């Protein structure tokens, strides 16, 4: 299939976009990446995702698909040859979907809370909550990997890319706060997994360097502070 | 064979209703166990330790939590009868997106209608109607969201119809007059036995909402 048949509307620092890039790379799908300016959304983005107006959007032929988890499942179903991303057993699939929802809805917002924490006390409280979540994910990893290197077993699978896309922001959060989030004394299996994930060739070069993300955090915080100062002086 | 199927549920739960409908559509025999919400049993905590919520589908002793995940599980395991998700990957993606829209918009806004007051409640009422109109647009002239056949999005959405009376009473407004196409679709779904037998009585849903309001300290 020609590269122009598959387009990905995205923004490099978005972990949701990175997730789709991993899936496309794992399946060796030629595609065109069309970077989006999220501050000024393009006609194409607004037309392709009128309901949520967000990236990522995969455009296959002329059909747009949005929401990263939906896109990854779509990719797995259309390009159904190996490697399979979702497990084949229905119960294992339900388990993978459960943890994906947990990671997106419960766990990653805690990383954002950490980024927004301004004093030492709220930073420590945020890290504590993150660790509780990571303990659950450590158990999920042990159960899912069956002694192998990835959530998907010997190969990268759905949960690997669902969690792995956040590793850049996790590292940026550690640099920014000076606190460890992925700690080998607390979640050794996940630390090992993170190293294997980051060095996989389908992942290489996709996630921006942590330093770039740290700069983005500083920029967001400066903007938020300016907006707050602005509002309080009106 | 079906194996042992237990549904841990609560009568008024719109999420539980989704699974009741799906199991009925597939002709699966199961044991229904009622949780006395807002009190939660030790069994519920054991089956759903992370979210501690109903419904939980328990198949041969293994729990599946989160209604849309359990809905897909039911569709995959009992795939030969009344398939809910379409077979075309693009249509499946669209179905998943719209079910997600129901969870993010209809459910969350509906909850605000009965639990919020003043401006917050007014805003929720307005956005709720807007969300229903978006869904009406997506339905178009089709009999069901699934097209000619009753499907995944229909199952995900129809339980909320049993909550309309509670929303209307708490919010002091009428939904049907503003969204007649939605109501026509809902009545069509209610003609299916799987739906009419699974949906809670709207008066009992309202009684449940009053219990919730008391429990959460909402006037």
C-alpha cells in the first residue's frame, strides 16, 4: 500500500500520537506523518475529527479514525498479519483492554498531577499515588508477560505500546521534580521492561528526548502562571 | 457450552443493563446477583478491587470489569449469535468511538443533571441535549446506530433512556420534545425483548437517584 494511503495527523510530543506510531512501525506500515499545530488547528484536522478536534487521527484512504486506542485496534484488525498486537484469547484481550483503560484514565493523570505540583509536599503526595498505581502495573506485567520480556510476551503488544508511550513524560517528570518514578527498588520488573521497550527498533526515535519534554513542561507552567497573574490583576 | 456465567449488577445501573441486554441477545444463561448500592459487598471488592464498581461479568470464575470491555468480551465469546460489533474494521472503529462518546458525554452530563445545582446544572442540561442531537445526527435515517441491525452502540446507549425520567425530574426539563428522533429510536429498541426485559423501570431509577442524592449529600 502506498505511503500516501495512510496518513497520521499528529504532534511529536503527544504520547497518544507516539502510540499510533509504534503500532505503524511494528506492522511496517508505510505512512505519511503530517505534523499538526495544536494552537491553530488545520482544516484537515477539524474535518477529520469534528467531534473532538484532537490528534492523533489516522486517515486510511479517505477514512479518518480518531482516539489512539481505537486507532491501534483498527491497525491490528486491518493489518492482521503478525505481529498481532492484541492477544488472541478473549479473556486476555479483555484484561489488556482493562489495563489500557486504567493506564489512560487513572494512572497517567497522576503523572500530570506531579508535573503541576508546585511545593514539595504535593510533589511527594503525587509520587506516592503514582507508586500505588505502578505496583498494580508491576503485577499486571508479571501476569501478562509469562516470564518473557514484554506485556505481549516475547514480542511487543498492545499494553507495551499503551504504557510505553508515556515513558518520555515519566522521565521528564523525574528530571523536573528530582524524584524517581520508575524505581528499581520498588518496581524492578517494570524498570527492566522500560529499558527493553525504549531500545526496541519500532520505538527508536519516536519519543522525543526527555529534555525536550522538560522544556515543554516549563513552558506550560510559565504560561499557566502568566494566565493566572493576568486574571488576578484584571 | 456457555460455562458458568454470573452478572454482579445493580438494578438501576445503566452499565449493568448493557450486559443484561447483550447476554439476552446471545441467549446466554446466567446467574444475576444484585448489589445493594450504595453499600458494596465484600464479593464486589474481591471481584473488582481496583474500581469497586458494578457491573462485573464473571465467566468460569474469572471477572471482567468495565461494561464496554465486558460487552466486547460477550460479543467475542458468543460470536455466532446476534453479533453486536460489525465485521468491517472501519465500522468497528466508528462503533467504538460512539460508545466512548456515550460514556464521556451522555453519562457524565446526565450525572451532573441530578447531582449539580444552579449554573452548573443548567450548563449540563444544555450540553446533554447537544450531545443527544449529535447522536441524532449520527443516527440519521438508519433504524439503529448499527444500521439495519441492532448493535453495539445501540446497546451502549439505550439504558440511558430509562434514566430520562430521573434527569427530567431533577433538572425540571423535558428531553423528548427537544430530541424526538432520539425517542423514536429508543422506542424502536424497546420493542426488542432483550431491551424491554433488561431496562429498569424509570420510577425505580428515580427512587435510586434519590437514595444516591441522600448518600452523597446532594439536595
